[in-house]
């Protein structure tokens, strides 16, 4: 029999995943107000992230804030996953399993974003997002290990 605690944690995890899907897959443009970047598909690991931070800040004054927000946002987005997965199932209390799930989920999101580009969704597709999301799940798992008693 599934405990109430597990049901509540499962509902929280499902709600979190719904929020992630909404943030990452739902189109962000509103009609003609967003300029599409049809060629933003980065398959070079950390290529875009490094390039973003190394741009000339004088000619692009808001770029540093965007780069930092993008990097930290991708990490923060998956931290709850790394924390929630081991809480919902005893089989998910290993870093390897959490990272495998985080990687697969993030890779799936980027794949869906790529496919949706063909029907007008202009989201960027970036391998850096997969790496940063997976790292975020790793940090969430570390927090889980530090906060939750080992006897749980």
C-alpha cells in the first residue's frame, strides 16, 4: 500500500514536471512581437555558454545578465528533480539513476523543442541546456543527501 507521504510527493513531482514542461515547451512568442532565431541550434557542448559570456559587454550591455540568468536558470530548473526523485522512490536514491533520469528528461525536452521548430515554435535548442539541467539535478541530489536523514 502506498503511503500518504508517497502520494503527496508523487503529486508534487507531477506538478513540478508539468511546470517544467510549461516553461520549456510552450511557445514564448506572441505573434509578431518576438524575433525568431531560426538558426539557434547548438550541438557543441558549452560552446554557446562560453561564447555568450565572452561577448563584448560594451556593445551588448545586457548580455552578461542574460547569460548568467540563462545559466543559473537551467541549473535551478532541475534542482528540484534531483531532490524529489529520491524522496518519491527508494530505487531512485542513487546519484547515477537521478542523473540518468535528469539527462534523459532534459534531452527529451531539447528534442521536442527541435521538432516543434518545424511548426513555428522558435525556442533555442542547446546541448548546454542538457548539461546544465543535469548538473542542477546533481546539486539537488547533493542537497537531498545533506538534508534528508540516511534512515529515511
